[in-house]
C-alpha cells in the first residue's frame, strides 16, 4: 500500500474514532464502551499514520503531508476519547473550591447529597503542558500548532491523592473510588508534593519549615510530658573560648534559664542530654536545677532508657537539638525541635523550628510555645 493510501486510511480511522468519542461523551453514564473503542481506533490510526509517514519519507512528498494530517487528526481523536472516558468516570460536571485537607474533604462529602455528587477528592490546578513519550513525544493536553499562554488555556486539575470521600454504597457497587458526579476540593498548590523516593522526601523536608513559617501546629502543654535539651549549639551558640591553660568557656542566655525555670515549675520532666564531657554541662544543669546526662556516646539509647525509667512515652517527649548527632533522638520522640541555627539536615527532620538561634533565647521561645508568652499558662 502506498504512503498516500496509508494516510487516507489513517484519516478515515481518525474520523471514526472522533465520532465514537463524541458518542461516548454524550452518553457519559453508559458510553465507556464507545470511549474505549474510540481510544483503540484512534491508537490504530496513529500507528498507521506513523507507518505512512515513514513510508512517505522514502520518497512520497505528498503522501508525507497527507500522513502528517492523518496523524494530527488521529491525535485529536485520541485526546477526545480520553476526555470521553474521563467524562464517564466523573459523571457530569465538576466544581472546585475550598481547602485541600482531609477535614475539608470530609466536610464537603457531608454535603454531596444536596447537589447530587457522590464522590469527592483533593485536586490542585495544573497549568503545565503534558506529553507522552511512547513512539516519540507528543502532547496530550494541547495542540502543538497552537500553544497559548498558560493563563489563556482551559483550567485542568491534577489529582493529589491526599484524601477521598465517597458514598459507601456506590463504592461497593462500582468497586472503585470515582462514580457518578465527582466534586473537586481545591488544595494549596504549594503543599502538593508526591513523595515516592528519598529525593522527594528531601524536598518535602526542606520546604516544610518555609511553609510552616506561620508557626501553626506548634507543641502545647497538652502534647508533651517532658522536654529534653541538647547543650552545645542549643543552649549555647556552639562556640568555645579556650584560654592559655586550655580551659574552655561557653556563653549561655539568661532568657533560656528563665524558660527552663518556668518549665520546671509547670511539672514537666526536664533533662539535659549531651555527648560533651566538659564539666560546664553539669554545672549549667546544677544551676538550672534539672537532671543531666553528659559524656554520652549514644544519646538515643540514653534517652530511651531515661524515658523507660521515668515512665514517659517517647512520643510525648519534646527534644531540642542542632546537629546531626541529634537525629537519632529526633527519630525516637514525638516532637523533634531544631533551633534556627541548626544544620540543614536537622532543620529538615524537625517537626518545628525556632525563630531564634541556639544560645540566643531559643529555649525561652520553646517555653513560650508550651506555657504561653508570659510563661504562666499552667498552674504553678
């Protein structure tokens, strides 16, 4: 068969696919079979058109142009078929507004019976152009010959997969999450990040402190039973002054002492935990009137044993640190907190980060989270 004949066959098949796709779209509730047929026919058309283009490349200039037109038409038909299949899944129209949290989705789900929707899911606006690479890259949500600005294109949405709500009877009947009419719940694009590998997790951890800069979700007295403090870099600025005789000196913040005193009066368990052997650590703990474990090689094992001895669940412990040797303790407790001057890896692993650096009032800041700014929210 010549290139021109192949191209004509591709064009005819593409027209057939477009017609079938239109039928599937009009019969959203029952047209999935037509949509699948349209998609299959369109795929055949694309394949034939591609064969025609390759054959034409051997010498039929007119056939190449015709085959190219057939391929574009087939591509349009395939996209139409995809849209038809999607219309069957979602039912009729979709509406998007509100916040993308599980609670918001549940709230929206409670009202779906009023507007006829039977399922809800978190979605985020998606303005990018999509492409597939099978048999060469080709666009799936745009025409390569017409490329308007992103703000001028129709609004698409990306399914976040964060949370879904659906009618239980419909789920049992259809055996999948989307049936009938689907209500979209808009989510914050800045907070949508799929975590599928360690690189994704690293990005999420790096972004978390920036997105949580409003200080929402900070620990309160109701969340914890104990506060455990690292020493160097947390209660100090991590610098050491050494005199001519080799004696070491560090600087601490009086505001931190005030915060520790208020935490102690509140009845919370307190501990200083450090690998540092210098007696200055014990001297500071004695001044603050709280227990200390220092010169410890494995801080996580020491912390675990201390929790067992005190009868405290690790998930009810707030641990404050600044460097990578604090990460094993971070993994153990429910509230890992990094000071503002902490190493990037520690900030990324923290559940909360102070605005003040170590040795400059960070512990006083944490006491304010727990007890309130005046440090007197709990009975003395």
